[in-house]
C-alpha cells in the first residue's frame, strides 16, 4: 500500500503549511506525524483539527486513561493502523491493561473493566456500531462523567473517526511502534 499523501519536504511547503506544521511541532505533540502529514495539504483544516485534538487528547474531561480507551475503540472500529500504533503504547502508559488492549484488538469484549472503563467502552462500541447509544448506556456515561464528560466522549469518537477516515483514504504509513499490529 502506497502512502498517497506522504510528508512534504520543508523546503516545498507553502508559508501556510510551514506555519501550520510549526504549530503542531511547538505543541504537546512535539512533531508532525500521523494524520497531520496528509492534513497538511489543507493547512487551515489541519490547524482546526490540531486544536480540537489537542483538547481531546490532552485536556478532555475524561482524563488520559479513559480518552485513550475511547481512541483505541475508535481505531479498532475503523481498522486504523496508524492510530493503533500511536495510541496502544500511550494507553498502556496511561494505565489501560495490556489484556484490555489485546481484547479490543481482537474485537473481544475486555474483561475486568472498571465501571468508568466499561461506560466508555460500551458508549464507544454502541456509537460506532449503531450510530447511537441506548438510554441505559447514555445514563451510565452521564452518571460516571457528567454532561461535559459525555460531550467530550462524543467528541473523542467523532474526532478520531475523522482522523481514521483521513489516514485510511490517504493510506498513511504506519510508524514504528511497540504495539502489535491490528489483526485482520
């Protein structure tokens, strides 16, 4: 599979692309990688996406552990190997047990989830599978996270779906990772 929108050499970037790339590099990510490589073709879109992602990934009301869980469920749903390669190791560092990550990779229901992890997992799976969530699932997430947390959870699913679609269409190259690749 060929990367359709590979990295742009810095000397070939337009001024708008240079500014957008530098904003990502200067932020908490520290480098231009993953979805921002293809998105750089539309610097304003990339800048908007980067700002939303920075909030959702680093400052979400759910915190890093639960945000990473939502990201992994989304990456698995979209069979997105770049998101998986980036976020599976981050999820381990954030406290998601490797057995949970492996279960998600194999499309199995993870065992031993905390109440909050279960609320995130159920919400994400239902939203991706059925494009909605049941009243019971919504109520469990609301009880666990409040309205801002539920809104951030919806945002995480939508944002990482957007990134997955971009990278799947661009056939983005998978970076080196300590994570096992997603099984077919």
